[in-house]
C-alpha cells in the first residue's frame, strides 16, 4: 500500500511540475502580446521542448535551439539594441518604459527572452518531461545553451549604433567569460553595426573607468575594427532617474 501511495505522490509531483513550467511558458507568451493566441504559444513550446527533451542534462547545444530561433524571429527596431553584462537589474529598470517611450530593447524585451527570463529548465535521458528543479548548471545545460543561442541571434540582428551597459564595480567590466564577450561582441558586424557605445555604470564602488585596459585593449581587440567605439561613465543614480516612466530623457539611451 505504501509503495502505491508513494508512486502516486511522485507521479502527481512530476506531472504537476511539468504543467507548471509549460503553463507558465504559455501564459507569459500570451501576456507578451495581445495577438499571440494559445495555439501559436503551444506551437512555440513544442519546438522549444524539442531542444532538450530526453537528452542528458549537460548535453544540449546552441544548435539544438536553431528551429526555435527560426520560428520566432525578432521584430524590434534593430538600431535600438541594448546589450548588457553584470547590470541585469539596472538595465531592465531602464528599458522597462511604456511601449511608446521605449528607446531601446534588450533580449528580455523580445518574446523568448521575456518568457524565459529567470526560468530554469532541463530534460533527462529517457524521459519526455520538462523539469524545473534539480537541473545541473553545466556548460552545455539547456539554460546556458538557450541564452548563448538567443544572444547570438540577438547580436546578429543588431544594426546602427549599439549600446552595452557594463558595470564599473567590476575589475573587468568586459569579462572574457561573459555572454557579452564570448557570444555577442564578435557577432556585431560592420557595415550593419556602425558604432558600439559602452555605458559604464559608476556608483559607490568604482574599480574601473573608461580608461581601463580591459576596455581600451581587450574589448576593442574583440570588436570588428571597422566599428566605431565610445565609452561614457554614467552614475547609477542618473540611470535610475532616466528610468522613471514620467521621464522622457533619453541621453543614456540607445542613441547616445
Ligand atoms: O553573461 P552576460 O551577463 O554578459 O550576459 C548578458 C548578455 C546580454 O547582452 C543579453 O543580450 O547576454 C544576453 N543574456 C540575456 O539576455 C540573459 N537573460 C538572462 C545572457 N544571459 C541572460 N540571462 C541569465 O543571466 C543567464 O542565466 C546568464 O548565465 C546570466 C548572465 O548574466 P551576466 O553574467 O550578468
């Protein structure tokens, strides 16, 4: 009897977990845009799942998400692209303006980025389910490969003047292990992209500035040499001021 009860409880927990992740996926997809309908969102989920379902947890590649990326193309203005590294909370505060005031777009402002931000998920060998806990954090995890794949597409889509918000509280604002350094910067291509503008956020704990070798040497070496470069130090308090929805001040925006 105990074995049966135990099995039923486990089955319930697992099926509930599955529902929770896919339901959350679908409901975020529906709330992203009024004209996204349930069947479109379900189709996206189905193609998404195919990337990792039934695979060993640490064996998912960027290419496994190719079908998903092809199915959900970007439609934001490519000349208003905002990249970031180690400024997650601040950059999203800044870009979270009303639709008509939006002057720049991060990956989290696009459909897939919006749905999957702050989510964790994985599959398991021999199972056709999606798990949202007990997922290992490894180089080829379903989550990391998704962000690498989406970030690659996002950077390739960028055009005109691109902005990246980096942190002056980091010794290396251009961290070689970051997604920005590993995946995005090398996919910015002249002549589509004319210029990269670094916004270096300064605050109480400043360990680097625009004169840092990490920016003037390391970052610029990684950047296509035909793309112009500039760097502005902007206090965090200034960015927070610009973030309030009443403000229409765009001087730290994507058009700097
Ligand atoms: O590794 P990072 O920053 O340099 O990645 C940020 C960079 C941005 O420009 C985005 O376009 O790469 C893209 N990106 C996301 O949009 C994103 N949302 C959530 C990369 N990673 C993203 N995440 C999660 O944050 C993901 O789990 C990844 O590992 C972290 C990276 O944050 P970071 O080191 O500050």
